[in-house]
C-alpha cells in the first residue's frame, strides 16, 4: 500500500472517529471492461445491495455502509477508489452531522460535530480542510445543472412527507440543501497533490410548540427549536499534473455511486415499522403518565370540592347559628382541616377502640388492624379477614374517625 493510501486511511479515520462500520469490502479490479460496478451491502438487511459504485476497471475499491447514529439518522455510503499507482483517489467520507437548538426537547448530540450554529456549505469546507490539515486554495463553482438536480431531488423528497405533516396538523420543518466545492493542496513527498472537496449540506429546523399546563403546580412546557445539519463530502485527489484527467474521468460517469431502489424501500419500510413501534411505546408511556396526572388531578380536585362543600355547608348555617355554636363550629373546623390534610395525602385516621390510640394509615382500605405494639398495621378490603392466628401478635380492628380522632 502506498504512502498516500496510508495517509488517506488515517485521515478518513481521524475525521470519522465515531462512524459505525457495518460491512467492509476490498476488491481487486476486474479483468475486462473500462468500468465495473462494485456493491456496498447492508448486513442489517441480510446483505442486501445498498449502493452500486461505478469504478474504473483498473482502480482498487474499498466500500462500507455506515448505519448512522444520533446525529446522522440514516445509513450512508463510505468508499475509496484508488488508482493503480496509489497516488490518485476518490473518497466518499462518512456523513458528518451537527445539531443545536433551545428548549427542553433537544435530542442527544453525543456523536455530533462540535458546531453549535448554522454554517454555509462553503464555511463547512473551510472547517473540514483545517481538520484535514490541507491548504485551502480557493472556492470552486458548482455546476448549475448539478445544483438544479440536487435541489429537485431534495424538493421531491420533502414533498413525500408534506401530506403527512398536513394530515397531522403539524407545521413541517424548514429544510435547505446547499452545495459547495473547494480546491485544496498538500504535498506527498516530492508530489504536489491537488484536491477537490465537494460538500452537500442538508439542514432541517423543527419547531415543537410548548404546552400550557392544566394542572396546578405543574409548570408550562416551553417550546423547543431544534436545528440539525448533515454534510456528505466527496474528496478527489491526484498529483497536480494528473488532476484534470481524474476530474474528466469522474465527469464521464466512470466514477460515481447510486442507491439501490429496492434497498431504499426495504430500509424505509423497516424504519417505518420501528417508528410505529416507538410511537406505540411512547403512547403507552404517555398514557400511563397521563393517567397518573389525571388521577392526581382528580384527587386534588376532589379535595378542593370537599373543602368547598364543607365550607359552604358551614356558611349556610347562618350567622346567628354559627355564633351560637361557636365552640362546636370551631371543633368541627378543626376536624375538617385534619380531614382535608388526610385526604390530600391519601391517608385516613383510625382509632383503637380499647386504648384510644390514633393512627394515620393509607386510605382506600375498608378494614385496618393494628397490633398490640401500636406500630404495625394490617389493611384489607376483605371484611372477613382477621390477622389473629395468622400473623404473630394480637391484633385489634380499628375505627375510622376524623382526622383529629373525633367520631
């Protein structure tokens, strides 16, 4: 393996330290024909061909499929085509991603680039050239027809999902695609190497509206804005005097890659199934949380309703009657206040008919038994249950009383 090929391998690994390799292929050139087709397969779909790569017949090919992660959500092709002398190569780098935003619903970005803002495709290439430690010579124009084709493909893909957003009443995300090229240069021994960096940067900004809380004590949920960008990069390098010929080879169609339509469909179907399963799980979890929230709300509402009814009942007695029975009313209010606290805490007060001892126990049970120590209790909804003779110690059934212990 040549020095350039070794350098390229190190550089590729350095740029994509977190990329997940799912398959790898090292293929020797075919014996006949000017161009041959190599395949990048997806081992997660039984080795199905994911990408077809066109390769000059006498060039070497290496290819693999990255399965993505938190920041890059879809699989991506990675390959290197190397000339017979090892000096020229064309690489499709791992897709790189970055994300930023504000709000409580931000996703994990543990495998993202350390960029926290939107950058243009041209700016990204300057950042990348610095990472690759090559000289950034100049911006290069993107052919108008190539940009038009890329924008059309992007718009067509977005149009597929537009009806789903509309049907769900969800504002579709704002999406953009930008292409850029840059000429770079470096030295490999005595060779002056010239390179072309090509980037396609796709960005999507999503807005998740906040939610106003309907529960007392539960804060409103603020909105979340999430922006995510993915950059696909192709890197073409050759000795400066051979560089135009390599570009001409690419332009002729002898070098390139295209996804397999059947694989795309299979991947989308699997992804949809997984998404539906995830939605169901979230819905189940959400339903449980909603039920818990509703139960708490109903409980609190019942406490408030009971407080209101009891307060209203006292008011309806009339001023004169209330004044005449001031002491009784005071005692009643005292008992009511304790009942409110018990009810708010899902508790009830019970009293031992023999000793008069008062205990606070969980509500929701019809019968409560307390042992002779007064420290252990047994609760049940079975009227015939009796822990005596079954549990150690002597047990006494308790009387349900007001929170202050009164009948």
